[in-house]
C-alpha cells in the first residue's frame, strides 16, 4: 500500500529527525552545564554558604542528562530504522526516566533562583562577613568571597555602603564606626591595595569609595545560570515530548 | 580714652546709650553664619553612627585674625544654656566627660589660617566631627575630637576666642541626628512567593510527563493494536523482500506429503 508506506516513511523520517535534534541538544546541554559548573563567576562560595548550592546540583544533573540524551537519540534512530519493538520500548522507557531527571533539574534551578533575594545575601553578609571568631571554615570562606567580589566588581555591600550603617553586623562589633564606616575593600584602591585616600573613603567622597551595591554583580550571572539550565531544559523537554509521542505511535504500529 | 561726661542729659537719653554699650562691653559678635551638614559635594558618610560632617567656616571669621576658632558640640537641650565664657581644655568642656556630666564640649580648634578665604575651587572644605579614635579615654586631651557616644540630636556652633576671651560666635546649627543601626530582620528570606516562570515550568512539565506516562500505559495495554494510516499494520523491512521459490520445490512438496 503506497499510502501507508508513505505514511510510514514520513513518520520514520520525522522520528529520525527528532532524534537527531535531541542528540544535538543533549550535547549542547552538556556543554552549557559544564560551562556553568566550571565558571561560576566567583559567586559559588557565596551560594554554598547560603545553602543554595542546588543551582550547581541542577547543572551537574544537566551534564549527565545531556550525555544520556545523546546516547538515547542514537538508540532511537537505530530503533526507528530497524523498526524493532524491543529497541524502541527500551528507548521509550529510558527516555521517560531521563525526562523525569531533567524535569527535576529544571524545577530545582527555577525554584532556587527565586530564593536568591537581596535579603538573603544581606543577612549572610551582615552575620558572617569578618566575623571575629569564625565558627567554621565557611565563615572565612564567606569573608574571602565577599572581599573578592567587592574588589573585582568595584562594589560595596549588597545595596550599597549604607548597608553597614543601617544594620547591625558582625563587622561592626570588631570595627568602630568612626574608623570603619564601611570595610576598607569598599574604598578605591591603588595598585598596592591601599586606599587612594583613606579620609576620602571614610567621608564618602564620590570617586574615593564604591557607592554601588554588589547585588547586580551577583544576580546577573546567577540569573543567566539558572535560566540557562531551566529554560533550555524546558525547551528540550517539550521537543522530547513530541518525539516520544510519535515514537509511541510508531511503536504501536509495528507488526508484532 | 576720651573722657566723656554727661552734660545735663536726662536718664531717658542715657539708658539707650548704656544699652547700646552693653554688648560692646561683652565683646561677642553674633555672626549670621549657621553651621550646617555638608551638602556640596554629596558625601556618603555625611552622618554615620558616631560622626558627622560640617562645612568649614570659610570667610566667616575674617575680622578676627588673632582668634582661635573652636567648635562647640552640644546636646540639643543644652545648646541654649551653654555659657560662652566656659574655657576649652578644662574639665567642664572635656570630651571625655561628655555627655554626662558635661553636656557640651569644645573641640577642633584652629586659627584663621586653617580656613583661607576664599575657598579654592574644587577643594573639599569639611570638618569631620568624631574622627579621632585614639584619645577617647585620654583625659590629658580634653579637646579630643572623639566619636559621638549617643545618636543625638546635637547642635554645633563656632566660637572665636582671643586668649580666653570670646570675641565672636556663629548661630547654633539646626539639630543634627546621627544614624542608628537596627538589627536586620528579613521580611521573608526563604519560601518567598514563587515567580510565575517557575510555576509555569512546573505545571507544564508535570502535564507533559503525565501525558507521556499515560501514553506508555496505553501503548503497553493495547499491545499491537492500531497503526499508522489505516487498519493494516506495516511490516518489518526484512519481510518485504519476497523470496523466490524454486519451482521444483513447489511441485516436489505436495508429492512428499502424499
């Protein structure tokens, strides 16, 4: 029957095409997640300290899901061309498991992105930055991470240097307000790492201290990271949904 | 001194003359200048928890070249009761005894040479009250410019002294309030409202997954039924090839059965 032959071939062609796209997207997802895991823009210690390392976990899951998608797409292509029921059944079940994992990764990334509000970082900074008796190693990690963040991005505090004035902090307990209205890392530093003008910094003269907050520097990369994992994963999953439905339809039509 | 003798002048003319002479006899000129927090350039630390910044009194004390200009810092309620004859560098005006029992102290003494007039363009001429942290407990330095112990409100004025005689003063500033640090209480850190994006992703993905699972169940349940484009199932590629039977076999087989 020419009609059903054409129908078969079109369906087979579509499924092969769908699987090829899945394979390529799997590679892309792996590459994207490797990029995020290896290049966190220095904010990962801060995230880890706030017990928000889950965005990183979502990226790790993404790496393995991507590789699995690539392998499964090859399996799918072979199964479709050979019209083998067993191969396609295995393909469908494994693909559903991968779907579930990627779904978990997307939702995790999206949920934890929402929880990274300025308040969260402000609380962490006020409680732990330059804490005099670091309770554990993570406190000194937090101090180092904040110092590096403030130096590299020329910023101060979460919303600005006034964070140190408006709220009580661990820093204030060991540094007097008159000598340190804000930490020295908020000052504009010269090549030796000393403030260009210490008095200018303490007074708050524009140009001698960093008056902008660091939240933008944190949230930018974190946003890209989270939405990259979440939305790209979502797009791939929608495509997989269509291909799986087609594969199920095809499978049920194969002669037993 | 010219010798002046009233000549048959009545009391009514003498009284205003005497009243006019009274301030001149005390010698304190009331200058119209009012100290104020620095607004130009805008400073991030104009008021902090224990310091504040006021403009230097440039071109204010021009007529008092020999005087030493002191800054008087007083609690708001004690400003009006401050006595100009109080001398700096004594325990009555010592910073270390502020705010109790001393309610107003004197600090930041400077000669007119420190405040050149006119102010050069681009220069930041300010005084930071509360910047000296090394002498807060040192009673040998009563004019210490130490950090302010309470949030205020405070009022300041400049007082010019020649020797120990006050010759000029500015007006009191408006009350200055310092900043207080409050404990951080987050309104909501964890579990805040989820964004629409996250809800959309979760809902759509859950629906898709449910459909796929239902499809899988249906597929396994209705094993082998239904097909593409009609009731006939399509067959595997291998069985499409037609085997060519040797005609001898066809004739031979019926004969073998018999």
